[in-house]
C-alpha cells in the first residue's frame, strides 16, 4: 500500500495467532494474541513502517503488516454491510477467546464483537455477556435504536424480572406488532424448553429476512459460530434490538482522522 494513502482497507489475517498491540512496537503491551487465521479486519498505514492501525474492542490498535494480506474489496460506509462481509470467515469458529478475548458464555460477546470489528463504538452497543441486560440496554438507553418485543408473554416476564423495564406497557404496542426486522438487528430468543427462571436464552444478529424467515449469524450456537434460520412468527423469538448504525459512528468519527478515510 502507498504510505500516503490513508484509506482504510480490509485486511485478512495471515497468522494462526496474531499479536494485537496497543502501540506500533513489538515491545508494546498486547491487547490480545488470538486473532485467528483469515479473520477480516479494518487496517490502514500508520506513521511507523511495518505496522497498520486497526481496531480492537472499539479502540485503536496496531498489527504488524507482515501478517496482514490487503484485499481489493472496497470498504463501504455502511456498517451493517461491513459486518455481513467480515463475518464470513468466522463461520464454524468454536473458541470464545477469538472474540475480543472473552471466555464463558459468548453469544452476546460475538454479536457485540462483530459490530465493533466493523467500526461501531462500544458506547453504541450493549457490550455485555448477559442477554437479559442486552435487552434492558436496548429498551432503556438513549444511545440505542430501541427494542421491539414480539411476544407479550416474554415482554411481561422481562418487565417482572427487570425493574428498569417498569416504564414499558405490559402489552405489545402497535409499533412492536408491526416491526419488521432488518439486517444488523440483534435478535433475542427464549427456547421453548427453557427453565422457568430463564428470561432469555440466546442472541444472534439478523443477516437477512424473506417473507416468512429470518436468517441469522450466531455465536455459541452449538458451541460455534453458525448460520441459522427461524420462522418470522416463531414463538421463541423474544424480540429485536436495533443499534443506531446511521450516526457519525458510521464514518468512524470516534477515531478522529478515520472519518475521512473510507473509499
């Protein structure tokens, strides 16, 4: 890449465990050392030869350019389009630590990771490992695009369990009943065999829909990243949370000069 070209590009990881540094130096503290082979990330040249700027957990980070293959695929301004492209090599990954270094339950960590990997800032996401707290964040936080429950039973259950949701009407609103999910929505589930104490079982990200089906990407689905599909009227769907993708974050203004660097 021409060092005067400050445009962000897609980079593909060419190492089994790429060190991600806090500064462009081998001696700098690592963010993490488990970016896996073929991961797609956003990169651009920095002022130190042999290094690229990149993003890690919504923060600036640095990787050695020797371990990144630049792609010719143009980077769109739309975050959701970036997410749907960057998720492809993650299919079937089975180690939770690959997704920003977190362990434990990781379905929610996966969808948050996917959005941040494509350029969203942490403040515009639930950024949690708890699906119930994720729903509360969407339903109550001014930084979110809101939450649309699709089951009145699940809505009432959530309101009973989370005092912060007392501001909501117990029944579905007309807007909730009419809501049509979009690519990039967080979709929350409560499985039909869930224990009584379980309010919400799982979360994925909406990839697309057709007249009768919602197609998803999910982490920790059978222990791995997987593509799945469900009837739009499935009673296991609790509802949909919408991050505010169409903000200055879409141009990555959080990262200063990044706001002017897209193709």
